C-alpha cells in the first residue's frame, strides 16, 4: 500500500460493496464533471447508468469500460460520458485494501486498484515461499462466490508472494495457472520482485496504456487478452 501511494494512488477506505458503489458514484461524477455541466446525477439518472453497466459478463463489461455511454438526463437532454481516458493524468486513481464482499460466502480482498471508481486490478498477496497457485485458486473462488456487479470490470489480476509476481487477464471462463505470466523489462529480463513489478506494471501510465492500447477483446472467444508492447 505504501508503494502504491508513493506512485500517486490515493487511498480510499472501502469496507464493503455498498461503499464501493458510493465511491464509484462520486468518482464517476468527478471524472465527467465538465460533460455534466457540474450537475451531479439524480437518483433516476444514476439508476439509468447502473442499469446499463451492471448485470453484464466480464467480457461485456470490458467493452463498456472502453466505450462511451449516452446518458439521458432528467430534462431530456443527452450527454456522452466515458469511463476511462487515454491520458492517464485525466483518470482518477485510487487504491483500497481489505474490502469485504458477501456473495455465496464472505470474502476479503487484499488490494484493489480503482480507475475513476471502477475496480480494474485485483492484487492477491501470499506469504513469501507460498506457491502462487494458491493465490490463483483463491481468485477463482472469489469469482464464483463474490465477484459481482462492479467487480466484473476487473481487467487483470496480480498474484505475488513478494519474490515471484505474475499477472493474468480476467475472464468469464475458469482461469488456469498456465494463463499467468511474468512481466519483463525492455531487455526481456523478468521482473519478479513485487516492488519492482509495482513500479513497472502497476504504474498509472502503464495501466492506462494497457487498457486502451495493449488489450485485445477477442469477439470470437469472448476473451480479454493483455498483450505485451514490444
């Protein structure tokens, strides 16, 4: 958490899913404030937005994230709003930890990175020496039990035991350990240490580029693929 805050993330305390929704409403307005003429969304407008966003698959949510939405205001006017900007400095970045979400079971998530109020990266940490497969299996349990609503907008996961760190894209299908990857520097040297990975991969500018340039949405397989820029 200290490392991410030093990289420009603002800490936000989110205890549960209701607080996640409240935070998203505030961040969405702040991000689109000029387009909305500094007029916060009414409850009816908010309902229209969330009805459009929620109840979708992970793949469909990824498309919504990258698209614009025509919001109909109560006076009948229409406004084009968006959920992410290609310029990372225009996005609102936050980090939270230990959020408890109750689905089939109650689960507590280690660290969540949010962009404009939407959770886009989930980080699962294990003790040094523990097998990373345990972290991947735990994320699969989260997906089955409590990754609902806005959590469908998670684009990728990071798992680490401090020494070894890997990432993988979100999916509607089961996630296999063989789908996890190491990140490398420009000389193709693996970056496995969590702190170094955070600086390289979890920087705000890189996450923005990853989402708007280096992610392929495969319409045939309904899959999200994170490509490495060579």
